[in-house]
């Protein structure tokens, strides 16, 4: 994945699955179906995001319009990279995910409430999920991590003076 | 005082801020930057009108995308832009850079130690998984993602959760002709690719103590392939001797003071790890991987396994898949596997001692018919040193290509690619599907084993290919 901007990765998302060898959309991959075109919640399989330490994967999801990814489990680095880029990864048990898979057709709507840590649909609550309070606060406030750290500037300075870093 | 591991000592010394329910804020002593994972980070700084907090603790080079034949002909437009951007960003933000024409250029994990930037007790990060290499010096060094690169550029710190600690103790001595690469491949084969998940590993034991710095770097380099966040080795006289006189290490009296501090870093007797894993060095033979992750490997005398040999159905499935991708039949002796490509290079095995050990086997012999073989030194200074000893001639006379420094065939991101379906004996660290090119099949080995494979056209025990006297 080679680009120098963060935008523009959406067109490459799942490229090998979504397009055939000549670059035409394949109709057997469901992101291409009309009913999913404006989806913002992605339901995915086990250990999603495995093998990617680069952040191009979450950028592509974001660029495509996904704000939430639901899967039975996530690769560690991918999970962190998602949260840092404002995507909420939700781990639910395999059965619930399979159920969502089978329901998610023809205008099925799913709601995610981060403050309540709850996933629900028109018929009511589907599941609750866990999230580290630190990540939750960041996502809820739309904070970028750097500004949070820069608010600790005095402590960083003190550390540098005490340790004489760089001398 | 409580006895502590080196991991805890370095961690505790670098905590800037701590609070309940949140990771620790760690100070970063050295940030290494390369062209692939940095452009978006610099862009973030620019968008938010931020500066690089400590350009003096930041150092950049170009390695992943650089051409290794004609330096100035960069065929891939994106690679070209990434390199130009890095140059531009470093100029704008005041970061020192060893660009493609600079005498210090090389793979980021090769030049850090060479220049003496890598030192015991430091926290070191880079937007690259194999940053663990620097752990060989008793530094806490790990790879980070691009958001974190931006975070370190602007704050010189990083939020990190305290890792578990694991000791990997290597008892006894390695047999003659068995290398550091064989050791680390055997460790990963024995304990698996998830052995180190969430942990920092310290390598200990006689076999490790007896290693040179370059061998220790090979071992620490592959820590991430065992799933660990980082791997390190407590510093000792070998470490100090290596660092003496390097450009960025202190000199004169300051060096003695530094040594006095570094000596305090080693793990205290009686300190406890969360987990201890042991392996006997004597049992290790030259290794070859046959699958699509670094734990799928065995001795050169073994055979490709049968999926049924494994109990776990999940393992059976992944072995089946791996063998299908690798186009290997269960039961095939490793020594019967023919190869078409040989790559000697990468941050795992591209230092002077690696090239010497390969050259010793190659000297006076010819690359097997139909085999394309490359030697890609890890840095310009490795290349110069090797040429000063005439190693380039040894390789070229045998039919190897002798290239400019860079990551090259380690990953399919530049012009050096293994074609689909071809098999490569590679001294790099990853054998994932497509790593060296779409459909390419990678077998990880030591430099000596790669050299022997180049000569024979198939895998063979490098210890049996005796140096010729020429
Ligand atoms: S040589 Fe390979 S593993 Fe090392 S930094 Fe370059 S691409 Fe990464």
C-alpha cells in the first residue's frame, strides 16, 4: 500500500475481493451490492486486521465511510490503530456476529451507543461490549491523542531537565 | 531494593506520567524514521501546525523503496514521491537525514547501531516492525504505527501499557557452523509465533553471551516473529567494545561514565520474569523454513511435515494451506527442495559478518545454473567495508549480483521481486504469502545456508560445503 496522504485509501479497500483482475467490480462481493453501499458498520470475521502494522487498513475503512467494525476478535495492532483513527472496534462473541451476518440484509439497521457500550436494532438490545475507559473517553470526546499528551507539556519538560536528555 | 529485570529498569526510568486506568506515558530517546511510514505523520504535524519536538533525537534514512541497481532511476512513481517527501519533510522540520546519496544511507536497523545512535538503556522507536533489532544493545526498542510516529514526532513520548516479561534462556553452546539465525529460527519453531504476545523478551544464557553484537542483532531482529513487542539482551563488555569510537557514542571520559551507567542495566540476579522459556543450544541444527510463517521451519535434515502430524485441527488446516502455497509435498526431504532465487540481505542478515560467512562458502565456486542470486549489503558502509576486503569480487566471480544498500528483496515494495511460483532461499525474516512478490515462495535461512543453496541449487547443510583454498 503506497500513498503519501491518508485520504484515498478507500478505493483500495479489499481491492482483491471487490474487483476482478481487470479492475471491474465483482458482484459476488457484498460491499458492491446496492443495499450495502452506504454502510457505516462493518461486520467481519475472526482476528480481523491480522498482519497489518501499517495504518493503511484503518484509513481505508475510514475513507470508505466505516465508523464501527464488529468482529469476534481483532489483531492487537489493528485494534489500537482503529481507535487512534476514530474507528470503534467492537468484539462480540462468534454467535452474535454470525447472527448479525445473517440479519444484515435489505435495509437492516444497527445502532451502536458507545456511552452505554451497547449494540441494538429495531427489536431492542442485541449485545453489550467492553472497551478500555481510556479509549472510550478519547473516542467520545473526539480527542486526538497528541493534544491530550501536549496538555502534559510541563511534565515532559521536567522529565527532560531531570534526565538531561540529549546531553 | 527489589531485584529488577533490564526491561523494568528501562521502563521505570522513562515514565513521564502515570495514572490509574491509563497506559504509561513513556519518554522516547531515539526516533528512527524512514520513507514509508512517515509521510502521513509529517502531514499530520503540518495540518495541526505542530513542530518536531526534538529533531536532535530524530534520525531519518531511506531504505524500503530505494533502487539497488541504478540509484537515480526510481521506476515506481509512488516510491519516488515517498523519497522526495521524506527529504522535504526532514528539511522543513529540521531532522537529520541520510538520503539515498548520503554515505551513511542504509537499512534503518543496520545504520542505527553502526552510527552509535543505538545505545544501552535507550527507548527507541521506528515505524517498522523490526525495530526490535536495536534490543541487542540492551535498549528497549519496538515498532510503532504511523499515528504513533506522529505522536512521537510532536511530543517525544508514547502511551504504552506495561508489557509482560519473558526470559528466553539459551543453554549451552551452539555447534560449530550453527549461526544466530539458526538459533532464532529454532526458537520460533519451538515456541511458536504467539509465544511473546504482549511481552518483551530478554534473551539470556551462555550461547547469547558468547555472541558478537552482529549475531545478537540477528536474534533480536526476529523477536517480533515470535509475537513479542520487543526483544533485548543485557549489555556487557561485548556491547561496550562495539560501541567504542562510534560517531554518536560519547568519547573519552564521558564514555567511561556511560559504561558505568550501562553496567547497572543488566537484569539483577533473582529478578523474576512473568514467564521463562528454555532451549538447549546443542540440539540446534541449521534451519530452513518450509511454510508461510517463521515458525514453520525445521532442521535441514528434516522432511516437510504431514498436516496429520499435528493434533490441533486449526494447525492441520494452516499447514495444509501453507504447503499448498509453497507447492510442497509432505514427506519431501528439505534437501530435495530446488530453489531458483537466493537473497542475501535485509536487516536480519546484511552486516559485514553475514557477508563474510556467505563469501567463505561462495569463494572459488559458481552459482548453480538457473539460480538468480543477489547480495544486498545493509548499508553503504557495510558495502564499502566488504569491497575493501574484496568480498564483492568473490560474489561477482561466482555469478552473484552485487547491489546497493536497501531493503531490496526482503519485501515486494521496490524493483527487486521474486516472480510468481519461484522459490527463494532468503536471509530475511518473513516468509508470509506474497512477501517477496505475488505468489513467490520464501524459505528463511542463514547467510551460510543461502550461499550453499545458491551453489547447489537446492538446500544443503552449509557445514558440509567446505571453504576452498584459492
Ligand atoms: S530489511 Fe525487510 S524487515 Fe528489515 S526494515 Fe527492510 S523491509 Fe523491514
